[in-house]
C-alpha cells in the first residue's frame, strides 16, 4: 500500500480546544493515523522541552528555532494535551534507484538482497566470518549480524566490538556503509590488510536493526520506510533507563529490543556504536541526565578523533554539526530509554551514537561519498578497542579465570566499572 502525502497541514488549536473539542480531536487524530501509524511534525521550542521529550520522539534535526518530532497515535494524543501549536509535515521516503550498475554500493539493497549478501559474506569467508540470526520477528524479517575474527566463535583474550545501524527504519546511510565495511574488511584481510582487527578483535556488525521499519511498505524497496517498528514504537526510547526505569516509554519491550538485550547478555561487548541519520555528529553519553561520565575526557578524545578524520577525507562542511561534529547527548537534548545509555549503564559497554548524514535516506548515488568520508574513521574506531587497560583475572591458587569487578577507586562512578569475562577472564577498560 502507499501512504498518502500530507503536505504541511496546519492544525489550528481551535480544532482541538473549542466546542465539541473531544469529538473534533478524536476525529482528526483518527484521520491522521488511519493509514500510517506515526506522524512527523514541527513546533516552536517550548520552555519545557525535556518534559515534551518524555512524551514524543524529538528528531535530531531540531534546533533553537524549530523542534521536529515523531509520535505514534498514543504519544500524539498525549502531546495534544500540552496545547502546543504544531504543523504536520510530509516525510515519506521516496528514492530513485540507480539506472546503471548496482555494483558500486550506490543502492539500498531490498530485503532479500540484504539476506543474500549477509549469507554470501559467511559462505565466502567461512574461516573468519560467521552469520548469526539474532532473532526472527513476527513479520518474518530477521535481525542479522556477522561475527568476524581469525578464530571466529572461539572466546579469546580480545575485546568484543559491535557496530549496529538503523534502529530507526528511515535512517539508512549506515545500513549500506555497514555492508560495505563488512565487504572491505573480509576482502582486505585476504590480501594482508586489517590484521589488527581480524586477529585481535571479536567484531560484530549488524547493518539493519529495524527491518520492519526499513521495509514497512514492501520488501522490494526502502521506499516508505518509517522510524518505528511494526508496532509504531520508537526503538530508541524502549530500553531500560538509568533514570526512568525499565519502561520509560510506557511500552513493553519490543521484539527488537529483547533481541539486542539478549545479545548484550550473551556477548560481553567492550565498545559499540549505534548509527543514525538526521544530523552529522558524534554523540557520547549521557543522553538521559546531565551527569558527565567518569571518562568524559576519553569520550571527547575519541569523538574528536572520529570527526577530525572525517574532516580530512570528506567534503568541506560535512560532519560539522554542533561542536565541530561532537556533542554530549544531554547538551544536545534529553533522550530517555535510549540504547546508548542502556549499553553504557547496564552493560558497561562504551557505546556511542554516530549521526552519519543530515538527510535521513540520502540519494543512493551519494552513498559512496559517505563511505569515502567515513571509512578511515570507522576502521580507526574499531581499533580503538585495542587500547586502554586490559588483562586477565584468575584465581591465585588454581589459575582458573574469574568473573570479577574491575574498578578504579576514586575515579569510577555511575556504573563506569567493568567486569572480567568468562571463560577467558579478560577485561578491557578504556581511559
């Protein structure tokens, strides 16, 4: 089916707060959400923006002049109670497929192509690449990841690192860049490159964390991609939160959320990164509160390094949002129930959020440009997991590896300590 285009419809407050306002409001809301279960809209910045952000999902393109946001039907009704004037916007995703070769990473793979590509990686490089189906959704879509290591699947004294992209289904630059990164590392290692990564890191890459959102209309194309999942839930508001508890958005944990929570339970990731679009910036913790992390200087250093390297390889003006491509999450705006804070606080994994493009789904012909700008930074960021303090904790008598808390007294707070991981007993602490 095709979603109708709603183009800049002003909804005047009197429609909601006049005579028979209850029936008017319900009628308009029912009409808006009759076909598409999420709406994109804008409004002037209110004084209580952090209160608003707990009700709806603020979009990264928001600025001091205008707030942009998404809401499902329930969230939209709650937003109406604030009596803030707003404007409904059209954000239907429509892309032009390349008319020439699709071999230059200048296209968005359809769903079956995506599955085939992920399987082909594992089939072509079985010694160093393993395909994991992290979980199959009710829709039949799979959340897939490849694991890359010289002894793939065997626990070793090495950090586990995760790249994951597009938990918002209409933010797809990272979808293609992650597929290309897998291809680059696997083929590069076969000719002697990327040995630090493949020989020294347990690397996991999940190119598409929300296939139901990306292929909301058809498995044949990302046209019509939406932010939320099949239940119109924003997955980046659905995680346990250090401040707001297990269900900060008031919704049950979604299939996708549970899948990634289970993954983080089974694999002790030391570092990870979550790719989005809508801005061009490296975002570091925290999102949910104003506290700085115990390792704020480390975050600023690695974030600046990512951005500075992009500036060396990308066009002038790219990846310059906020503080020259770097921001603390809370300083930008509050996010509750985000995956980044969940991973940092509850899993003690250093996860960042990288916004790759100001356009949610760029013209596919421009995707090679984003790759050229980010390639070196993506590689360097993986290798960053080899730095810091590391070691093995073992029993002094038996020599058996131990699961132990590793804490820097006088330094660690807000869950910044780490643990050694069984069965090896290795720990990785970044400073």
